C-alpha cells in the first residue's frame, strides 16, 4: 500500500512539475511576443511619423511657393538655394551716395 501511495505522490508531483514548466514556457513565450509587438509598434510609429513629416514639409513648400507668387516674387528653382536678402536690415543706398555720416 505504501508503494502505491509513493507512486501516486510521485506521479502527482511530476504532473505539477510539468505544469509549472509549461507555465514558465508560456510566460517566456508571452514575454517574447510582447517584445516583438513593442518593436513592431515602434517601427510603425516611426514610419507614420516620417510620412507625416514628409507630408507637412510638402505642404509648407506649397505654402511658401504660394506666398512668393502672391507677393510677386518668382519661386526659386527646385535645386537652387534662395539667396538671403538683407534689404530689411540694411537699407540700400542710392548709387554714388554714402551711408557714412561725417
């Protein structure tokens, strides 16, 4: 009778051990899945942000071209840099005149 009880107890402990091992494996798999989901979410967020920034830049470029057309300034060529004008900061002098006071 004692042998039967020991055998039953051993089987029961073996079953519990297998169950806990299965739980640990399931927990590890869950953590790996969560890490993959987090990485995927980050990548999707970065792609969405990049697309939004690109779209915003295009809209800003269109607005600048529209504003330049509205004020009568021809839009610059696509690969040319817009020269900075200091006309507001330094008033231009008439030819042959000097801006230095004596």
